[in-house]
C-alpha cells in the first residue's frame, strides 16, 4: 500500500509523498489545488487530501476506503425543525451544491461539545433542492448514526460538511473506466463483498460484462441485472475484494482526509469496518476498552474480538479481562498472554472484523492526530 498526504500547517502548504507513481503525484497536486480553490471564496481553509494505491492479487483481500470525497458544502447549524437543519447566514442555497442522482451525507465535524462530532445523516437531495435555501433535509436511513435528529438546543453551533458518498463504481470502475475483470458469471468475475451487520449475511456484487462489451457494470448477485455502480459504500465500512482474474491489479484512490472523531456504531455479531482516516491504528488508539463499551472476559467466546483475515485464515484477538479488572488487554487467541493492545491491528487500507457480544451504537473512534 502506498499513500500520500497533502496538508496545511501554519499557513504553509506541505506535500508529503510516499513512493507514488509520477502519474499519481500529478493527480495529488491537482487534487490539492482543487481543494484549495473550492473554498477560497468562502474561507481560508485547505482540507487535507490524500491518496492510496491498493494492490489486489488473485484471491481475496479484506480492504477499506479510509479517505472521503471532497466536501461540496460546509456550514454551521443555526436551528433544527424535524428533519430540517438550517444553517447560519442568509442567501445560501444548499441544494444548488447537490447533483440529482448522487447520494450525499452530512457529517458533524466540530461543535460546542463533542457529543455529536462524527455523527452522520444521509441527505434528502430532492427535498433539499426543492427548499433552495440555507437548509438541509436529512433522512434517518440505515447509514446514519443517530436514531433521530437532535433539536436546536443540542445541535446549534455545530459545524458540518456535506460529502458525496463513496460508491462501488468510484473505487472499482465502471463501463467507461474498467478496472476489474468482468464476465457473465459471478464465479469468474471480480467481486466486492459486504457483510451486512444486521443479518450477518454476505452481499456479493460482481462486475457483469457480456462478450460484446455493451454491458459492463456492477451487479448484485441474486438481484437481477440492475446497474449497481452507484451502490454506496458507507463511511467506515470494510469490504472484501475477490480477484478472480489471474493477474494482480493496482487501484488508485484519492480523497480528503477526515480531521474529526468518527462515530462507528457496532451491531451484535460481526462488523466489517474500515479506518476513518488513512493511517494504521491499535486497539488502544481506538479506545477499545471496557470503559468505552467493549466487553472483556477470560475466555475467547465471552469477549469482544478483532478478526484479521490472512490468506483465508482468521487471526483472532480478544479482550482479555479478569474479574477484578487488574488485567485488561487485547490478546491473540493461541498466542499466550502477550499484550497486543498497542499493536497496529487496523491497517490504513484494511478491512477488519470487530465481533461484538452486545451491540454498541455509541462507539466512537477518537481523532488523535
């Protein structure tokens, strides 16, 4: 995995490249300039941007997209009425920044308190465009992190961004930008698999391509021939890439870097997650402790677990905790009692399974950079 970052510190623009192809370095520079220009008229702020090159060999790889799409709008909450969030200022038209047919989400990035920082709602694009003012209509879709929209007293003063969702076609190609192997059979085409945390079932998408090449699209197995290029990959969601072609492929992903904490609700059972930002982290850095909602025990079966897939074999880490709490640490099953809490088990481009004994809808990954 190769990455780069473009950051701004103390009014100085710094580019940090890590062994990238020349073509990607040029893309990085263009992306950085675009990010600067996008907000020059409103605020003196350059969002940090980054990129990664992900190599996928024949077989399967647990992966994740830890970058986010560039924000199309930034604002501060003035008031809330039902599912409508009104921003400060006047004369704005949030809907004009949105494109019909594109899925967007709101993320709260800062606020008077940290309570809702990192929480997200999907945007009702049609309603927001119809309003044509300084308000956003949000939905309580499954991809959101809250069961209801907090009231004005709770949300006023919070900063937010609106971003387009990352999609399968964006990361893995489309008919006009074919990156993966396509065939008419799910067993021979390249696949992207998602683990549904509610049903605990795998959902498989494959690149459907007919011999003539007139059809080349992502399609859901068992879901007919519907084009799924625009299928959303929700923030923090990991996935499995199954490369059925005989040769490896290298994909280049670009985007902004999140600079706030990240809400990552966890269902009971297995949750295939991705990093909120492009850096490796340990369970300790992710605050995966009993005090922060994790369940520890002296046996693997009774404790929360972290599952890393290596060559189709899971390495299982569990939260070892004795009765009085004098021992609490992440430990490798079958690896003795070595404390693994500070090991970087969560890779920047990796997909990792967190297996929970009980759901934790309030889990949040702290931003420590």
